């Protein structure tokens, strides 16, 4: 799967995700931070699922209707566990993400907002 990791995601997660066969770009490698709207737009243009810790992307997608190619938000998770949580989400919910789902995950629960606005 093609992923764009927001700069707030631990950069070390990139290596674990790539080792699992994913095509990963980490925004932390960019020279400047273009802002949330451009990060979301870039992920969408490139056909990438955005992985972030930031709740603002959900607001951009849901409240403001900005197009996206799926969002994974990881909350209250240690940096060293971010890749593991992301890999588990991708393994179980890849198809929903490809259809534009927004998934919020922490160590005890998973919330999925499907592209057609249904909750799972």
C-alpha cells in the first residue's frame, strides 16, 4: 500500500512499514512543512493513505470536505509501537482505506468512519 507518514509520526516507523512491503514517504524528510491542507492534498494526488497523530486531518476531511485517499490516525501510542499498530490496521482494513475510510486507533479501540459516512 502507498503511504504518506505525517512528520509527527516517528520516522523509524517508515523502515518497519517498508520492510512489510509498503511504499512509504515520510513528510519529516521534506525541507519545509507545507501545512495540513497541502499534506492531505499531496497524499490524495499521489494515491497514498495518510498516517498521522494529528486530529486536524479528520476535520479537514469530514467537516471541510477535503478529498483524501484514506486516513489512519494513531493516538496515545508510543513511538516504537506506531508501525506495529499501523501494520495491524493495514492488514485488516486495507480495502476500507482504499475506499477512503478514516481510521482512528489506540491501544484499546478502533474507530472506522467509512467513506460513505457509515460507522463500523
